[in-house]
C-alpha cells in the first residue's frame, strides 16, 4: 500500500456502491472512520469497495469488497471479502456491529451523576406508548401484545398501526419520536423479527426518553444491558402474565421507581460493542489482508454482470430514478 508523501498515513483508494454510493462519498461515517488510519481517496477504480444489500452495481467491481448493512441481511461470501453486519454472523471475516450501536452514541444512555428518577416519576406522563407503521402478519406478536395490554389499560398508539390518539407523528425515529416517548411511563419496544443479534433503536430510544421499555426480540444483544432496567416479555409464560406485571408496576410507584432508577448499561458504562476503534481495527485488518479478492476468483459469462446492473434500479450517477435508500443507516458523518 502506498504511503502519502503529505502524511505518514497510507493511501487508500476507496469507493462506495449501491445505496451507499448515492450519498456523499467523501463525508460519511465509514469514510471518516477509515480516514483516522488512511489518506482516503475516492476513485472510480478503487482498491476497496464498500457496498450494501440494496443494489447490484457492486458486481461490476473486481477489487476487494466489504459488505456493510444495518438491516438483518447476512453476506453472500461469493460476492464479498469481509462484512459488517447488524445480525450475528458466525464467520471469521464478519464483524458484528449492532444497529443500536450504529444508530446513536452509547454515551447518550449513560446516567449522569445528577440523574433524578423521582422527578421523572412525578411528571404528568401517560401509561404506555406504541409507535409503529404497520400491523400485518409478519409482526403478529407485536400486534397481539398491543391489543392484550390495551384491553387492560389504554395504550397510546401514535403511529399508523392501531392509532387511537388521532395524532400520528411524522416518521418513527428522531427527536419527534423521543418527544412522544417522554409522554408515557412505558413503551412497547418490539422488534419486527426474531433474528440472532438483531436489536434496534426501538429498544434503546425508550431508555433515552427515560421510560421503561417493554422488549420482545432476540436475547443475544441484551448481554450488554441491565436486565433490571427493562421488562423482557420472553421471561414470562405468556403475554397476559407480562401485562399483569406491567400493571403491578403502574399501580406501585415505588416498584416502578426502582426500575426507572436502574441504568440501561451494566455498571452504567458504555459497552465495548459501541467501540468505533474496534470496528476500525477490523476494517484495517481486512483491507490489508494479502490475498486475491473474491471477485477475481469467480468466472462470469461475458454479460452477466451487466445484466444484473441493468435490472438494478439504484444507480450512483443519478442517471436513472429509483426508490430512495433505506431509512436505516450509520450515524452522523463524524464518528
């Protein structure tokens, strides 16, 4: 690898493809993270390509390729040399970087010395919030729990799914969501799917809004969180029993206060899974691994790659319109 004469950092010729290629390539989370170690230069003829699941343009490249996604997808090892995933992937070239860690800084969930749970307890808050866009058969457990608890005591649904407030917030993320969550003492934080390692902002946003999450989802990612700080529905025999416990906390302020006082993280410390330095270490190791890229080991029919790209509706040059990139992604440009 070439060392830049202007600095002691090695030069890295980099490009982004598919949905990642539609944004600003020289000022995003991954670019700026790699810039800590490399003199990063964006080029159409890269040494390393970073791409995601949303598109086929990456297949035109024969350099080293790194698959990165903040959805539940797993890598196709016939098409990439390394991967950064939000779901567990048992592979030596894969790095687990959960969505909740990419979505927001871990420091936002650390309870400061002056944190006063009693002040929050006496705020004029409602019972429980529910905030989701849809309610189809793919999220049947979530919908069933909402109706089970709502029959016992009204749950305020602020999203499109089950809306009973007459008010729908614009989107289900960001500051508008946090403002809604701060209006209630509990929040139904159910994941869309039960996928190993897949835990999203649905869970951690409740902590940031100082409300108690009612969680349903995979248990693996919960190893970094304090089990005394949230309600884990899978620890109960059924939803009715879980609702009994929630109503017990609702009717017993001191018990609720005890749970609210618990810090989200174990020992109130940001876990290592949030570390950008560890992610950078992995990326540097995979980039500098000396071997022939996967894309050069496979033989293709002459026009196979171009046929895939022709079918692809995501083009970085903007010459052809297509659907917008997915909502979920990495955090702000500066890591």
